[in-house]
């Protein structure tokens, strides 16, 4: 039990990578609050689903107050909710730009501005921000998404300094996954997925469990001396 007695919030926890992490954390002893705009697509003991739009500042404040009231504290935060709205830059609309930046960056800020300082107060915690291989290397047709995922790396490094400035062990790290088969890839044509697989050293796409493994490690005390880092979990890919 690597997360015994811990309370974890996982955003975008209804499906995909968020589902994987919520289930993994619960199986390791954590009480998990999986927030999403939709109901959970699964049932798991010690995972409670809550409907929340991470971009809604007031709703996030209310959610935070309720969780503290109900669970007392939050030890682990995974900022995982994320979307894409791809287009070549020349054709990208304001709506596409704003939507992606709002969920992928503002949503991360919204949760962390409450939970990060709370971790300082309770004497520690682990924040895991889900970036992307696209945030590290860039990608054609994803200016909005790559800006948001690169922004997450800046937030990670800033918060690793800010929340630990008084010597409290609040650790903040990012995971930059490569291509992993979840719904977010359902609009990507198969030939492109095959190409992405061939661009990895391991010649395949990733599995959700492989991102879950990295998240569990970073959430646990095994990663007690790791902060301000970006862990690339991408099969050795370079876009
Ligand atoms: N799957 C991949 O290949 C891959 C690669 C790199 C990074 N990522 C990142 O991993 C994260 C999880 O992606 P996934 O692959 O599981 O995708 P997914 O689409 O299966 O899951 C994303 C979840 O986020 C939720 N969500 C979207 N907007 C939200 C909002 N405003 N408030 C609350 N929840 C919201 C969705 O309802 C959904 O359940 C994302 O940040 C994504 O950018 C995924």
C-alpha cells in the first residue's frame, strides 16, 4: 500500500489516463476524488466521482471547500483534464485557441491555487501535472495544445519552487506522455498512429498503465527527492 491514508484529487478522472490513475491510487490505499464534466465510466471502491468543470473558478472554489470539509485534507493532486482542438495555425480560430488554453492551463491553475498552498499548510504533498510529448517537442497542427502543454512545464517548475520555498516538502512534477490509446486519439487517423508508433524507440504506442505507473511513483514517497522535473514516458519518442 504505497498511498495508505492519502487523499488524492484526479481531474479528468472519468475515463482514459485519469481513470487509470484514480483506480491505481485507490488500489494503493488512497481515497480518490475523480472530478470530470461527465460521470465516471467505471466503479471502483474508494473512488468518488464529482462533476466539475475545471475552468469554472467559482465551482472549483466550492469543490475545494467541500473536499476539505469531507476529507480534511488533500495530499495528492493530478492535473490531468485536457482537450485538443487541432488546426493549422493559419486556420486556427479564437475559439479553438481559447478553449484549449482554458481547460489545459487555466484549469490546472484553478485547482492548484487552492490545493498547493493547502499542501504547504499540512506539511507536504505531491502535485502531478500531465503535459505531453507535444509540449516538449511541438507538433504540426497543435499550436494551441503545444502552448498549453509547454505552459504546464513552466507551471510545474514555478510551483516546485513556490510551494517549497519555506522548506515544506511539496513536490511538483510533470509527466509528458507520448501517444497512448485513449479517446483523445480517436480523431487521429490510423496511418498517423502507426507513424507515431514507428517514431518511438520501442516501436509501439503506450498503454494507460504505463502512465499510471509513473504517476503512482511520483505520488508516492519513493519519489521523495524528485521535484520540478518532467518525466517523459514516451517509449523514446521524439516528435
Ligand atoms: N492519450 C494520449 O496519447 C496523451 C498523450 C499526451 C498527453 N495526454 C494528456 O493526458 C490527459 C488525459 O488524456 P486522455 O488521453 O485520458 O484523454 P480523454 O479524452 O480520454 O480524457 C480526458 C478527460 O478530461 C475530461 N475533461 C475535459 N475537459 C474537462 C473540464 N473542463 N473539466 C473537467 N474534466 C474535463 C474529459 O471529460 C475526459 O474524461 C490530457 O491532459 C491529455 O492532454 C494524453
